[in-house]
């Protein structure tokens, strides 16, 4: 099975529809994972369990405005480029650029969450995946369109953005400790003439391969894209692109993908998982499987937010999940009102301590489809959706393209064990060996979560668990 996942962005199609201040800088990155052969990686994948996070990200459809343009272009083969990004890089040379991209990604994540939180229920999204798609879109934008995208997405300058992704994408790769992949791919209309500079930028800085299809055969074209998506998500995301999203005017489909699967650094013992009450925001209760473990964790009491935060590392201590839990069972709304995502990591670093903690956390699995057009417009990104006003001249040299749809699909599953769960059950021994009573962190009411990559500083996933039974 492939160890990647998609987020999709479509450039083309008919117009049928359709924060965060810098995180405290992590220590300068230095990748230590050795290069592994693809066969060896595949063997590792079979052994890895614990958490699966899958995002099919932003599908942005940029649509050709004039049909007559087809007669003016010379057919150009968009042959697939080598997938160099599949090889994990040993070093990050553009340290400052990667940090700038990571800061902007987190700012955007906080701003988008503030829009999504107004709707009730669970939330799962990938700021990284949406930003990745929009960064590719931004590379072809000009004028006011580019300004709006840059400001709305909290991007650094164009050159800095490209250099940041050039190093970040190869760094988000599988190693001995976990499966992690980020990928970009472009599907192009047969005969559509892309400027050499844009193609080179996609290849060199965004590690995007290019393959051709005929979007006028919308069923076949959507099947081609969806097959790619399903393969990369291990069939977690299906039918991402509907046939009616494509037609003879569709010119490009830009795809960003991210996939993560890994073991906890200290796995939960499934024998200790018990059904317990989880109190919902309305005061009612639902019985859900609750995992328990006692061990040393980084955690912090955050008086400013009337909340506590705990950090759960994955094997290798590079990827971490942070759980932000309001003290009061009905305190999520107040926490969201107080929370300034740009300050969260600083607060945690200032207040954290390593102590023995008796952790209780529900198993949960979330899936969500998020139409993003209106949310991006709320962030000031408007011109790119307007035919005749959008400026994507950096893609094909004309002003005939605009965005019709941006949508994200995401999936996350959190549980206590992988396929070899019995191999790592150190919690009981740790609990028994510690002489002092532990702190308690009981996530039995709605909470927020964040998945971060400490190497690049990227906020990969974030969300809200209001009801883990759904």
C-alpha cells in the first residue's frame, strides 16, 4: 500500500459552484532519518499502527473562461515529471524559509478554525494541506489576486514561500519511526499550454509531477483523479472529485496530499480500555471507549485559558499530538472565545512540566468534507473566484482562468495500538514503579487537538472532538 495521501486542487472546470503569530521557533531542524528503499518502507508500513491521519486537501478548480482559447494553443505534452519528492532529504538548508512557511501555515489554521467552529459538531482539517494547494495556486497568480491570496493565507513572499516548500515537502517523509508523506500532483488538460516557468516552479519547488487527461470526458477524468486519491489514502477518501466538477473548460487539477500513520511513543494497553461517560456540550452523556495510561508526559496548566494541555509524542519524538482540554465540562465555547492560536504554543512552552500523568483519552474517528470557497472569501481571497477579474497569468500567460471550487476532505482515527500492540505496553510497569500519585488528565468532555511536526514546525492537522461516538 502507498504511504501517501492526497489533497486535491483543481485548476479548471466550469463555474458551476461551484491569527497565529509565529510559533516559538523550534530548534533549527536537522533531519536524522536515513534514506530507506521503497521496499523497506513498505515493510515498515505493515508494522506501524496507532494513529492514522488522512487528508484529501483543497480541490481548487481554476476554470478557463474562453473556449476560443483552445484554437490558439499549440499542443504541449505535460509528461509526468520524476517524483523526486519521494526521497527523504537528510537536511533542511532553507531553515528560515521553512520556519516562515510554518508560521504562516499555523496562522491560517487558526483563522480557518475560527470560521469553522461556528458550526456545531466535530472538526477535522489540515491547515498544511490547504496551504499547500493554495501555495501552488499562488505561484501562478499575479496582481491583486496574488496579493489577496498571500494576505489571506498568511504566506511569506513568493520566493520565500517556494523555497520553504522546496525543503519542507521532502522532509515530510517516512522513516524508521512512522509513515509520513506529503505530495503534490497536477492533472492537466490535453493540449493545454502551461508556461515553462510555472511548470518548472511546480517541479522544482513543489515537487509536483504532471500527467494529462481529457476533462471533457468528465467521468473518466474524475475516475483517474479519484483512483489516485483512493490509492494514496488507502481508500479512506473516495469520490473526492465528482464528474460534474469537470468539463471541457477544465484545464488543471492541482493535488496536494498528506498522510500520517504512526505508533505512540508509549502505546495504550487495549485491555485497559473501558466504556465511560463522555459529557457533551449540552450536558447529556454518551458512553465511549476510553483509553487509559499513566506515564511521564509534557503537560501544562494554562490559567489564562482555564484549560490544561498535554503533549503525546509518537515514536521518534518528532511528531506530537497536543490535547487542549477546558477545565469545565461545558467550557469549550469559552475556551474557543479566549484562544489565540498564535499564543498557544508559547503558553504551553512557558508553563509545561514533565510529570507522571494519569491520562484518560477517548478513541475517536472523525471524517469531514469542508467546502472552502466562502471561508476563503471571508479571509479576503475574492478575486480568484471571479471570471474576468482573477489574474492567473503566471500559469498560461492569459487572464482567462479563475477558481470555481475549493473543498477539503479529511479523516483521522486515534486508537491505542497498532498491529503489534502487545510489543509496547510499558504504561502499567511505569505506573506501578512511580511512588507519587499522578496528575490526572481526563478528556471526558469536548476538547481541541493539534498534530505538529517538530522538525519543520508545520501544523499538520487540527480539530475539535465534541462527540467521539460520531
